[in-house]
C-alpha cells in the first residue's frame, strides 16, 4: 500500500469489538442447532434444485466447549461484486480466527473475484499484508470481480483448484447473486463428494440483503453516512446560494433503502421511495407532480431552492415503465442476435417499438429520446436493463421544468442541478459499526467452517443493542430463496428485501415529510466520526434504530 495518511494510521490501530460469544476465543464457541428451515416460497422447486442443502437448521453460537476440529484450516476467500466498506475486516476476522484455532492455518485470497477461484489465481495472505489493510475501505487487498459461476465446466475447474490447495472451505463475500452462487457451489461440491465448506457473507451497500436473521448487509452503514454527509453539504449550499434545486440520484436499483436512510439523516425536501410509488400505482406524471408541489410551496415562501432524493431504480417501479422494462428484457434476450445486428441506435429504437405490445409501445414513445436510448444499452450480467445508466434525476427535473412552465400560478425560478452518488460511498473507510460488524462476520464464518457447515451464510444480529449483545450464527442460504426470471428462465435466487411501507423507518419519513418539503429542516450529519463521544462515533443507522429498537 502507499504511505499511510494520519487517519489511516489511527484506523490501523482500531481494535474491532466482537459479540460476547466470539470474544473469548473461537475454540470456546459452541454451535446450537435450531429449527429446520424452508425457502421464502416456491418450496418444491427450491428443494428439487438443492436436495443436499435444502431445509438445514438455523444455527446460533454460544459460549461453551467446542466439538469442532482443532486441526490447521486451509481457507480460500473471494470478494465478489461491487465494493462495500468493511470487506477487508471480514478477511481480517477470518485470518485472525483461523490462526487462533491453529497457528498453521492458511488463508488464500483469490485474485479478482470468482474468476480467480475458477482460474486458480490466488495468493497466500500473510500477517504483514493483512495488517496493512485492517479497517480500510475498498477491496484492493485481492480485488473483486463479477464472474458468474454457473456452468458445470466452471464448477469443475473450481474443484481442481480446491483440491490442489486442499481447501477446507471457500468463503464468498458478496451480495444476493454472489451468495446464490455460493449456495449452488456448496450443492455442487457435495454432489461430487467433496467436504469443502462454502460459506457466504452478506455484502451490499444497497441494504436489500436482509431478513429477520440478517438485519443488514455490511457496507450499508458506511455508504449511507458518506452519502448523507454529501447531501448535507449540498443542502447547506442550496440554502446559501438560494437559487438551485438539487436532484440527487442514489444507489439502489432494486430497493430504496439508501434513499430512505439518507432522507431520514438529512431531511431532504423530497425523498422519493420507489416501493411507495409502485404500491400506489403512480404514473411518471404523478411523480413529477409530487415534486412540483414542493417546488411551488417553497417558491411561495421565496425559497427557489431545495433537495430531491431519487432512488436509482425509480423508473423500474413506475408500473407502466416497469412493464415496459420487463418486456424489453425478455425481447432482447429472445432476439439478442437479431437486435445486435441492427446498424444504429435510431434503427434499434424503431425496431423495438414495433416489437412491443401496444401499451408498452405507447409508454416507450412517450419517453424522451435519450431515455429510450438508455434502455437499449448493454445488459447487466443477468440480462437486465442497466437502470443505473438511466439518468432519472435529469428526466425528472426536465419534466418538472416543463410542467412548471405551463402552470399559470407558479411565479418562482426553477434552476436544477444534478448529482449521482454511487462510487463515492462504495470504498469509504468503514465506520466503527461496519468495522466491528465485518470482523464479527469473519469470525462467525470460521466457527461454521470449524464445524464443517456448508451452504450457510454467516449471520450477526441484535445489532441495535451494543456489540457485546450481538448474536452470531449461521443461516442456510436456501432459506432466502425464491424463483425469479433471469434471461427469460425461472431460476432460484435470493429474494431482495424491499422497503417495508408499514415499517417504522418509512413511517418516520411519512410522518415528517409534509413539513420537510416546505421548511428548511435540513440536518448536516458531517463526516463519519471515528473518534469522539460514543453516541456519535458508534451510532447506528436510523433504519436499524427504528426497526430493532
């Protein structure tokens, strides 16, 4: 690594806190077996796909005498998908805990994500390198990647690498798709007679990988605090300049958790929640009208400025556009070669309009040309429209501007500015919460490996009650599954957790937003706090506080 900054030097010395069950040494942790599990839905289909790992019990950890192996462990670790603050501390927790079990244990880092496992590209992580990355952001210790492991040929190549290194376990640090792959790999290895464990770690800043046993994915806390600092700065600037409306798009294609939490932390004037828009079946025009309402109300008070938070996946939740995107996804999967051979974007737009059903074609033609073109960009790895590339914030501001110009009662001045906060938060230095949470997840994974548990995701919950009261354990990954369409085919995947409109976090926003949209009620969270009063530097997200008490 490069020379350390003063902050990095202080963070390197930070010692992550752990739950009481994990703080007395991994060799003194006992696994307690709970009730058998079932998938969220589609039970028969999931059971058929995972005959060896379906229905495994929940596991919880407690202090006691271990019955697990005390031999040296050989563990491989993979960083999969986009960066999330705290990933290095997961690896640190693994590194320290497997060595605490036996001094000759070894940790192998696969280079560049799942592709490194498939190709056998790895390095043995030693103490000096591990110490250089403790409590740091990013995934640069070994790099990440988005290779999907899904064919028998890929799995067989992984088996060769696993056998060559004599691995006791592979730990996959990733989001819902990466952990889906972890479950498939675990099932495949068992089917081939290998006892190598596969353990998943819940990672995504989007916050959509959670349930009763996984209260939050790691990285969410840090990323939202980073975005909220920037939003607070912009709100202060808006209040100072008094002439700009800032439209800020935030990451979160499939769910609005980041936008909701940032809205609670900063009290932006308008916080759009995709799930609410979908439930109310609001049209794009209705969404635009809701923003116009705030603009007009503030203009009446002489405030020609404000802040609008826009979730990345907003357009996909507007019913008519959601239907359009779903149809586009299926059509382009079915006619991929034919479509790719068309000579120009204009020809592709005209051809696609002709393929669409009448209702979808009408919606498509109503969109600005730039948005039509963005729907045709390269698919993501799952064959879907890359919603993050659709400039929703600009689409909204243009439509707001057009509607205000036709409103005879509007006397204000509307000048929009546009922002997209994404990469700014993915590799930030982890907050105390994420540093502690990730280290604990790494330790929890070691307990699962020690006792030969495969097809599990490491879990740490009770997160709102102080680290000493956190509860560690393991959740069968198949418990999180349902069947969804991918590339036009139904496949088992982890169900994404959406914002609960009847939950306390959204309820808090709904209670205050009519006042916030008119008043200057902004909060300025400031930078992530590492040093200072515990109620500031160890604070957890508003979402966890409201949901878990």
